[in-house]
């Protein structure tokens, strides 16, 4: 299954069929209200980044870095909380019950859930966003430690 900026693709029906036996909710795009706002948030981040680069002021780059880190952290926390709810709030009438076991998918990495291996990692969009963040960090470090001129007066 792949979670995009505003949709879900992949073998969602197969996953839903398997998860039904342990009492997990059915995965559907409608359970993610984030899909309605994520394109706007990413567009705003891109727009602010272009504005910061155009203006060329140090404080704008710091604000952009703060926005990127905040948005990335909020996204990871949101995904973790969704996974926690999805893996812990199980149907008590499910066909398969393992006392004390939760089926929370991993935030990043792999996790064994019964006889399945769940894997979660960023795809190319996530890696592009992470690369952008690293580039902004490099600009901030370069400006802070190596710039001779003062951009903020």
C-alpha cells in the first residue's frame, strides 16, 4: 500500500481482507481528512521556500527551516497516532484474537505482526522533502558559520 499526498494506492483490498480477521478497521481514503489539506500545506511550504530564496534574507531561511521541521514533525506524529488507533482499537468480535497483542504498523522500518512483516518507509516524495530539509539546514549552517557579511541589520 502506498500513501500519497492525497490518495491511497496499492493492494488496499487485500490488506483490508487480511486485517478483517484480527478486527482492524477497513482502510479507506475517507478516513484521512489530511488528504484535503496536505496539497495546500505542501504548496504553501514550496511557495514560502521560493519566497525565502527570492528575498535572500537569513531570517526567512530560518523561518522556512522552522516551517519544514514543524510540518515534518506534525506529519510523523499524525501518522503515528493514526497507526496507534488503527492497531489498538480492534473489533472485540474479530475471528482471531491474541490477548495483549497490538497490531500497530511501524512508523518507519519493519515489524513482525503475527506471520506478516509490516514495512513502512518514505517513497520518493518523502525523500525529496527530506532532501529539501537537509539542503535548507546546509544553507543555514553555511550562513551562520561561514558568511562574512551580515544579512540582517
